[in-house]
């Protein structure tokens, strides 16, 4: 019950905040024409304006377009992995608006995520500490995306379940969850690393059960299979698969992502993280803006938290957090917004919050941590709804 109360509390508070912020800076015609207070008729329109429309920003618009019109190789939608909009599409065809359908999937996945995260944390922490880990995870600044029409809640649900089942030695279930995570976001492919480590750790002393070991190792193919399904779909249904070996970047975007990705973000590439950080800091000095301040500040704060949590993290968790951190800091998105979405990408390294809960022991420090996090998540909602920051 306490998990549901936590989730519904955050759901209500973030929705109320988003609604009133959208009054100050409307982002759509319905936000301009329909007042929040007093509640206006018709009721469906007022609910849409108050609880749905304020969340329709940035990538949420792309996912709404996919649910409404499907994928196309020509408009940039093929950059977005499909499971999240695929799950919302039947709800939209049943009569829900595309945005409401996406929000329903987000809500169901988010509630299940809170429960699953707590169960995973309890594998390493006592009940009280595990719940504190959930509080750190739920109140983290980029956690607002768990209540927006974004795929993070669904991805993190599958990623958490992947590690949970791996810890229990249920390899086929773990890798199935990993494959579903990969169908939801590209970063799911990196779940191979902690699962392989956990499998190796559990199997290295069981050389007398070679047949069973091979069956378990075979399950690992399910994780990249999730990516394979998406590539095959792009190739045969979208004609969006033209392998280009001109450079490493061309190969990545033609094979693994989409040649049309630049229609979403005009300039994007993967470079060495220190190069991307240097370019971003140079831009911050020369032409500072709130978007870059937020991204770099949040990114550097995350590095400090990762270092602080390191001692209390399992090796498999460390490996996963490191690769997510490396990829996130390597994703360079041009001179205007050099580190677009950096806090949201780093948030996928969720084992850090389990490690932090094991390090922060004093009650007053725990209360302070959650309090500061609550303030910052509210700040992130504000800059998201006002289109001040690109998540």
C-alpha cells in the first residue's frame, strides 16, 4: 500500500504543478483557450487540458505522432524504439486519445516499476533502507519522466525486472525482460553486461552441469533479439535500413538507429565523452543558457553520486552504471544543445540509487536528501512544461 501511496502522491503533485505552470506559459491552443479554474465544460476537454496537455512536450509529441499515424522512414519517427507506442496503439484504437493512451501505459508501468525496484533493492538492503532507495529513485530530478508520456517508466520496469530475475538465476525470464527493454530504448542492449556477469558469477563453480549451463547462456541472445526485431521491422516494413560503412557514425545511424534521426535532433553523434564534455563546457563559457547549465550541473552531480555509491554497489551494477554513464556523456547533440537529455539518460543507471541508500545512513541526512530531491524534481517539471529545458 505504501508503494501505491508514494506513486499516487507523486502522480497528483506533478500533475497539479504541470497544470498550473502551463497556465503561465501555455504550450498548445487548448492550454490557451481552456481555464483550469474554475473547471469548465465540457468535462472531457477540461480533463485533457488540465491533466494531459501540459505533458505534451518534446519527445512526447513524437510518440503521439507514432500512435496516431504509425512509423515512417521519412519523418524521423524511426529513431524511437517501438514497444512503448505499440502498447499504446491498441488503447488509442479502442477509443482513447493517443496522448491518454500513452499516459495509461506510463501509469501502469510506473506503478509496477516502483514495486519491482523495491523488490530488487531488498535483495541487498534491509526493508527500511530499500524503501529509502525507492524514495531516492522516485524523487530524483529526472524522475518526472516516469509521469510524462515518455518510455522511461516502461524501460526501467523491464530493466529492473531483468536484474531481479538475473539475481534469482531465472535467466530466460531475465533475458526476456532485457529483450523487452531493448525494444523500448536502445540502452537496453547494455543489460547484456550485468546479466553476463551475474551468470558467470553463478556458473563458474558449476562446471559439472555443462548442459544446463549452455541452455542458460543461450538465453542471452534474447536481449539483442529485441534490437534485431526492431531492425528487421525497419528494414522490411519501413525500408529504413541502408547500411553505410563510410564512417563509424554513419554505420551506427544507418544500421542501429535510423538515417532519419537528424530530423528529430539535427546534429547528433557519439564521440569520446571527454570531447563532448569539453565542447559543452566551452559552449557554457561562451554562450551560457539554462538548458546547458541544468544538463552539466545534473551530469556532474550524478558523477559525484556514482562515486559515493560505488562501494555499496554490486559489480554487475557498477558495470551497468559505468556503461550507461559512458554512453550518456558520449552523446553529443551539436553546438546549440550539446548535452540534450543528459540527466534523463543518466537516470537509466538506476542501481546507483540502491548503492546510495547503503551509504547514506543518518536519518537527518536521508530527510535532507529526499527534501532536496523533491525541490529539484519540481524544478525539472517547471522547466520541462515551460519548454525552457530539452529533456
